[in-house]
C-alpha cells in the first residue's frame, strides 16, 4: 500500500510525513512507524478487514489496562477501510529500545531492577478479571495442551524425555483445577519489553492476550527471557512473589506450564518458523536441564542466583 493510500485511512495520518516499515513478527500484520509533521511518532498496524470486530474488543481491553496504570500503548484510533480491504489501528510509539537486543549492555543490578518493574506491571495486569462467561481455565488449558501434544506426536520431531514430561503434566493435572481466570498478556518476555534510559518503559504486543491463571504468564520467562538475562528473570519473579498471595503450588504450576510449553513451542515453530526447529528443541533441552528434568520445581538459575 502506497503512502498516499495510508494517509487516506484516517485524518490523523493525513499529517504524516513518513511511513517506515517495522518488523511485524509472525502476526501477518503490516506495521509502520509514522512520523507526523509535528514530529510526533505513531505506530500504524494493518490487519485483515475480517479482524475488525476482534480488534475492537482488544482495543477496549487495552484501554482498561491503561486505566489500571500499566505502561502500554492505548489504541488512539481503530477503524477499517473497505477500499483498502484492511482494518487499522493507530497507537502511540513507546520511545526506547527492544530489551532483548539491548539489556545485555546494562549492569546486573539494572537488569534486575527492570525485571522487578516488569513483575510489578504483570501484577497489575493480573488484577483484571476475565469476563463472567469465560470457560474455566483448567478446561481450556488442558484441551489446548492435548491438541498440541497430538500435533507434536504427528510431527516427526522429538525431544529427550518427552514421555517423562507428558507423565509429569498428567500426574499434576488436578493442580490446575480451580485456578483463577484473569488477564494474561500471554507473550510477556524481553522481546516485547521496551527500555529507555536504563529503565523499564513499557510492554508491547498484546495481540495474543488471553484469560486464565496468572502464573501461566511466566512460561515465556522460562522459554525466552531467561536466556537473555537471568538478572531480569529473577527480578521479575522476586517482585511478583513478594506482592502476590501465592500459595505453595506456585513453583509446581510454574513447572507444569513450562512443561506444556515444550510441545506448543515446537509445534508453533514447525508451523511458523521451521528453519529454527532445532533451536527450539535445544531450548527445550535447556529448560529440562534448568529443572533437572522436573525433579526440581524451582529452576536452577533462580535458586543459584539467590545462593550466590
């Protein structure tokens, strides 16, 4: 879509002097960094026109998160264009750098403090209750896990001790029952966190948000953040654990959701990023080592940090 066509989407965009394409990940959206004549920076996201009803609901959720004081981008405008056959969203641009790419430049103490702020933000998100008609979390998460396990078994890809992991999940399925239904970012990791001036500046990419057990939001910490910054990961957990009325099942639930992610992550990678399947299998092996094949519920990188 040409710049003049983009400007026709909204009166806000008529003031644009540039549309710079941004990395869009695997969502299929086209994303642009927009600079206006007054030097204001905005983010423009283009989606399929059929996504419009779902995106309106997401915009409403983001507005409520912003009202809770969470550092995120509230949608300025959402609309659709029949002429351009797309839905669009305009959001403020959060100044700063992607934390996954730049957090290693900071001291361990700075990384840890950013992690603590991330834990605070996650705690705020988890105060948002699910709609009353939402299906109970345990039913949804166990059904989803079964689908991923079936797809994994049909894929031809395997990882070490996969049957042991399946047995671990099955043997603790009752622990998931009765867990609260609350807002989940569902993609909360350093790749979606912005830092500026050596501090936490906000979180982006709420497109995968869900409702369910808040502890489930930590599996991306095991999957991704831990390999980029252990101080950040420890800080995120430390703040969360210090402020939440968590019970003795926290680390068991943390481990169950981490174990479930083995299957979902491999299937997801096969579907959307097949060139990196081996990297994901290696990551699964690393998580197994982190938990000593789930003989230890608290990951070794966390316990070792507090023992050093």
